[in-house]
C-alpha cells in the first residue's frame, strides 16, 4: 500500500536511487497514438550524476516528467528511493514532488517576486513550524547570489536567474534533482558555471542528479550517459570509471 504523504516524506532517505521497469508512456488514441517512452528499464544508483542524451522527441523530457510525478506512465513501474511513483495518488504525489528538485531551461521564475521570494515560493502551500527565510538566504549564498535577494528576475542575468532556480529546487532538500536542458539558454561560459554549480549542489545536498541535455560539455562531466532514441533506451553504460 502506498504510504500516506506525511509518512512517505518523513521516512524518505537521502541519496535515492531510481529504478524504472518496462516504463512506457503513450499519448492519444487509436491511429493517433504517440509513444513518447517505450519500455524503458533502467537503474540509476544513489548520488549519480546522469546525462540523458538524444535528439528532440527522443523522450528525455517525458522521462524526467515521469520520474518527477509530473506525468504518469501508461505501463511499467518507477521507484525512487522508497517511493513507488506510479502508484502515488494525488496528495501523495504532491508530497513526493516536494522532494524532487526541478530545474528547467526557461527558469520559470515568477517575474513579480524577488530572488528570495522565488526560492521560498514552493513552500507557500505548506504549514511550517519554522521560518524558512534563513535557509532560503543561505541557499542563495551557496549559489553565489548573496546580496541579490531583493532583485527581481528582470534585474538578473540569465545565469543568475538559473542560479535562483537551482536554489529554489533545493529548498525542500530533494532526494533527486531533475534538470531539463539547464544550460540550453545560456552561453558556453555561463553554462559551464551552472553545470559546476549543479554538480556541487548534488554533492553538498546528497541528491541524485539527472540532466536532459544536448550539450557535450555537460555529458563529459557526468558519471553516466544514457542515450534515448524514439523513446527507447539505446545505451546506458558508465561514461567514465568510478
């Protein structure tokens, strides 16, 4: 039986591994069916930094959405740590998503909010028994934005906005970080800085890191590379020796 949301969150351990078994996601019906992910079986060890590679439409983003419970598989099973993700009902899925850090290509910051308030935004629905602002300020300091807490997104560069997004992704102590083309809107130098930051945050916060990317510079620095094509797993070997 799927645990209640509060129990699931309370019992979650740091550095969660990911296990996908025969995961398929189809959209549409009859002749209009599109198979975005096709019978993917995959194991990711806790704490690994994994690059998901493949052309547009290969299923990278869909796979991240499935792992993050932003979508449900048509069939197959997904385990992240102690969570049977595909079995989570609405409230339990929402509790699980609070333990997943999402970083997107387009930042998705709230334009009217300061950097500090953007980091705090995921906590708005929660009833906390403590003040989360010191932690949010500390995270902004960790990502190199001490002193920019009151800046709104329009006053920040693209790289700085992505740093805010990374701090926001870490506010709930995530088990896993899911990054979808996090360097795609950045120049090469800034993209390298953001990747270094993601890897550093992975180490400091004991999170497993999955990055969907086209960037060879990202791939070279990850522990493993996973190739997808037409929704199917092509290769999933180690990129470099441990």
